[in-house]
C-alpha cells in the first residue's frame, strides 16, 4: 500500500519534506481490531508537533494522521461490529486502559496509558490502517468523507473545549486563532448559544474576514481591543502570545481554555510578561484541554449532523501531504485541510 512515512524528527524549516511516500506492507487486523480502507485523512497541527518533536512518536518510522474516514474491509478475531463495508471514522484516541480511575469515571482522555492514533499507533496517512473496533465511530450519512474528517478531531476537541469553557447563552465567547477547530466552534456556538456574540482574534486579515463571513460579531488582530471583555476564551493557536493578550481581554471570573496538545517555544519568553493583577486576578482561570474521549467524538458527530455543521475543507492528494503541512505551518488557513487517499 502507499503511505507517507515519518522517519526522523526535525523542524519543518530544516526539513520541508518530512514525510516520504513509500510502498508499505498492508496491515492485518489483530484480535478486537478492524482493517479500514482509508478514503480521507484530515491534516492537524498536532502532526507538526509530532514531526518537530514537541510530542514525538515513541518509535520511528511512523505513519501519522488521526482524522480518518474509510470503510471496514476486514475484521480480526472477536469483532462482530462494525459491519464489513461500514463507513467509519478514527480519531486521536486510539485506545485507553479501561481500568484506571480516569477510565472508570469516563475520563479516558486522562488515562496514563492513553494511546494516540498516528503517534503511538500507525494512522491514516496511508491507504489502509487498523484500529480497535471499540474506538471507531459510524459516520453520519449527512457528511461526505472530506466533510467528516475534521469533525473527528478539530470538531470533537472544539466541542470538548466549548463544554469546558462553561459558557452560558448571552455571554461573550472569544476565539484566538481561526483554523480548523475554531471555525467549527463558531458554528456550534451559533446553534447552542444563539444569543452569545463571538469575538475572533487572528493574525491574518484573511482569517478575520473568514470569521466575519461565518458569523463572528467582531474580528481583530491578537492585540486589538474588542467591544467588550469576553466571559470565556478558547485558544486554538500553537504559540504563547495569544494567551497573554487573551487574559487581558477576559472578564472577571472568566475562563481561558487552551485547545492545544503542545505550544511552540518560539515566543516562550512572552510568558515572562504575565502581569498577575492585570491578567489573572479577580478569579480568572486557565484550563487546558487534554485529548478527547470516545464520548466527545460520538456526541459531536451526532450534534454536527443535527445542526447540521458544514466544515470548510481544502483537499490535497496523499502524495502532497508535505505541501499541506507546509501550508498549515505558514498559516494558509480557510477551514480544514484533508488528504484524499482513495
């Protein structure tokens, strides 16, 4: 099968072609697993974190990709569902232990043995992949393959971030950055909290224009002053400056939710500018988002089909995965990027 393989860790500036297109042995499903013929796989900033070493795979080489849509073509021993031929999705959560305190509480995203698709186990930048049958999801008929892919990570993690933000209808939500996840959060807010205006902070004029086009009430640069302080902020950027600037624009008692697996170190010294009375006093909170649960993915897919949410998607052929990653790194964003596999 054709696959895009990560063989070494390096910055994209040092190695602008980090993935190599090769013929790779087709996997065989083991007990409890299914074999999926991959149709599409979304491209996520977390792949850049893996490539550049902020959350590297524990072993190399590795096939990246964790927003996978395809069809079940084989099943390992002990698997009765999903059915052969069924269209399914695979998300960032590849598996968890099922036994620890966190798993028993339904917080499997915090499991110390959490395994990630495309990092700890081969992912969807390939024509075929295996996944545990208990960790795949039926894809609603309302979505094309490409539209469904970003729902599995950008959408599910955005859904979890919005729940953690604790927003009430009529309160102001701000989004810092406006890529794959944020544009889906905006659609969610307009449905779940119709009286809540959304401010968008983005460095790119194109991103700001896109946000207004999709229904944001205001859009400005990271350091611009919005019409009012936000009751909650969701940060989807890979850097630190929006955190510091966002805290200045957060209302007393508000919560800033960081929706990122890792942050880059390029502007880490920005944190030294943290001014406690101006940014954190008056019971402001900072909360991180860690991974997703199966419940997050399934609940969001159901909700997205009901609304319905229509993700904005840009497709690339599998062989051009490196170009998609460079475009993502450069901030060339209008919705989500998706690799067309088969």
